[in-house]
């Protein structure tokens, strides 16, 4: 206390389960000494003043107050120690300013996981599209062969060649070829 010119108080509360009592702890920052720890039913300013009053009455010079920024803590400390400087806890400050970035990163990660699933669907659709294109090409080739056969048959009849010349489609793995004999 002598090296720092007094004590610096820190106050924070933790509520293990919503709707239950909150445990508030008041400690001295430099030494880590706990001055008070109490379960309170509500976090009202008056209850927090009652928790801190005995500490103020000890008469130690209080050079500063640190808390998480909760309004009821600030109001209680300000009413008990109006001239003592207040500081927002650095941990809580950094956590609060980082929250939007953390939320954005979590959203981006969720979206990437969704996109991975969509990418699998896109690959399947691309494979189906290629297969459909190949089938369409084969169908067009087959239609061309049929049209050519009809045209040749009509031409043969017109020219009077008869049935001695026949064109038939020959299946090839890549496309349909026409062989005439």
C-alpha cells in the first residue's frame, strides 16, 4: 500500500446460471487480497453499495476503481467514492471491442462450411451437365445419320440405284460414323 500510495479496488460479478444469485468479488488489484465476496439476489446499485461500504469505512486511501463497466457497479462506486478515478477493465474492454470481429469470423466460418456443401453439389451438377452434353451430341449425331439415311434412300430411289447401295450407322465410342457399302 505504501509503494502505490493506496489501494486500487476491482469489482466483478459472476452469475453461474441465469436467474440465480450473482457472486460479486471485491479485491485489491496490487496484492490480489480479496476484501469481500458475497452472493446477491440482484445487481442493484443499493445492494452493491452495501457490499462496498464496509471496505470504504476501513479508511485505506483508495486511488482507483476497476470494473467491467456494469452500470450498477459504476453507480455504487461513484456514490461511495465520488472523487476516486474509475477505469474500465482492460480485459473486458478488449473483449468488448473484439466481439464484432469475433462474430464476423464465426459467421464467415459457418458460411464457408455451408459453401463446402454447395461446392459438392456444384461438382455433381457439372458432371451431370457434361454427361448431358455428351448425350446431346450423340443424339444429334444419331439424328444426322437417320436424316442422311432417309436422304440417301430417297436419292437412290430417285436415281434408280435400287437396293444395291445401303448406308448404315457404325457405332464409334466418340461419335457415330456412317459407313456406306
